[in-house]
C-alpha cells in the first residue's frame, strides 16, 4: 500500500511552524492544553520539591557544622597564642620584653632559629 502526502498550497498558511513545533505560524502563543505532555500529578511534584528541600537542609547542616568546627579550631589556636603572650612567651623570639622585665636590647638578642 502506497501512501502519498500532499503539501498545502503555498497560499494556505500552515497551522504550525515549518519545523513542526506547536507554535502557530501566526506568532500567537501555543495552545498549552492541546500540546501539554502528560505531567506528574501535583502531589508528586510537591513531594519532589519537598525531597529536594530536605536534601538542601541536610547539606546546609553539614556545611555549617564543618564551618563551625573550623572556626572553633581557629579560636582555640588564637586563645592559646593569647595565653602565651599574656604569660610573656614570645613565640617568634623577637619583640619587646614583657612588662616588669628589663630584657636585653633587640640588638643583643641571638638570632631567631
């Protein structure tokens, strides 16, 4: 069985664009009710959105916990350094003598290791 197709005459406007899209050739908005694919029910879409929101919350909690842990480590290090400075320990070996000590002049100090 042979099937032949005939194209519309040139003077007749095509109901759809030449590439076969659902957009009418006149430039009007497409009819969404006629061309809409069968979509998931609204409940399924909401469930998907809620699931993605839960994943985002979990990732945010994880990232926040990691950031707080890093900040705690930095604050502990700063506290230790502050304690050393308060006790008069100069970790670099260079600097003024702590209050209450006469100390040697800077030029008389041995070079730092």
